[in-house]
C-alpha cells in the first residue's frame, strides 16, 4: 500500500508539472504574438541607444516590446521573476523566471531585413522548461517544452542527423566587440574550405530554431547571452540537436555550438 501511494504521488507530481508547462507555454505563445504584432508596426524613424559599442544598439521598439512582455507576464504571474535584455530584472518569488529577448535581431529590424524575432523562455532551478521564438517576418513560431519535443507552427520538427562536415550548411553570427572579430574571421576562413556553405542570418534565436527544423545543419557563435540562447536552445535540444556552451565559461564569451550529434562532434574539434 505504501509503494502504491508513493507511485500515485509521483504520478500526480508529474501530471502537475506537465500541466504547468502547458500553461506556461500557452502564456508565452500568447505574449510573443502580442509583442510580434507590436513590432510588426515598424516605425519610419528610430531612436537609437548605444549599448556595448557604437555598432551595438537598441531602439525604442526593443524597449516597447520588453515593457509589453513584462507587463503581460506580471499580470498573469505576479510572483515570477524576469530577466530581460533591455534591463528588466525582477527576482523570482515563485521559483520560476522568464528570460526574454524582446527583439532578437535588432539590426535586421532596423534595416527592414527578415529574421528578427521575439524570444521568451521560462526556467526553474532545473533549467529552461519552456521556449518560444516568434518571427513574424517569416511567419514562424517555434516552441518547445522540456522533454516534450519541439514544433514549428504546430508541427513537430527534428534536426538533421547525421550530416557530414563537407555537406553541412552552417549558420553563425559575429560579435559586436570588434576585438573578437579577428578570431571569428579565422574560423570562417577555415570552415569555408571544409563545408557546403555558410549563412549569417543575424538573429541567434532564429538560427537555433532553423537548426531544430533542419533548415540549417548547424550553428555556432561566440558571445551569446542567456536571453539569446534560452528559448532557441531548448527548441534545438528538443528537436534532437546537441547544444553546448550553455553552462560554464565566461558569460557572453563562450562558444555555443548547435548541431545533430554526428556533426556536433566534428564541429567541436574544428571550432570548439
């Protein structure tokens, strides 16, 4: 009888966790869509705020999107914590924290290039549990829950595996720190002689999701922050990719590599 009771309690706990993740996923998708609608009304003029360097900036729309996302989260879940790229930092009272990039791919957005997105993740003490990346300009919404798989526009997705290095289409990004670009140029020069081709899309969360659905075979970038990686990293992981670089190392300085297991092992040797 005791064993049956323990088993029943474990089943009930798993059910509650599953229901909570589903609830958080629905909320994240709803908020991401609202933020995407806001951003889709792209202004004719921009107020630019310099961040880490003259080529790293935020616009009034980054800030407006973050304000909307934060207000919607707190309206539904006032005890949750928030980490936002544009400065929102609210300690969690519930054990749950939202990690948001209100406009991933700001330079794309500024120039009117597709690929920018809204990235929203939810984490607890065990890591990221929910991830949503919404890219209105390419009509794509990717989502995942931990141990629940990944989807694009509601359809299950999987990464490409196995892929040989000389047949790989690989995405990357470049640092806003000009001092890091010399090393990045060296890696690009080396890989271009060994792979099918290289793509620079300009939005890390979208890159990770494109790996998840097989539109890219791999993605690597140095200098990603937690809000760049949290949602897209979960989507890629749940689609079968290995995503390394999420833990340890110097924040913003470690190399992130995302690919199917076969190609990932080769890329770690090449650029890790």
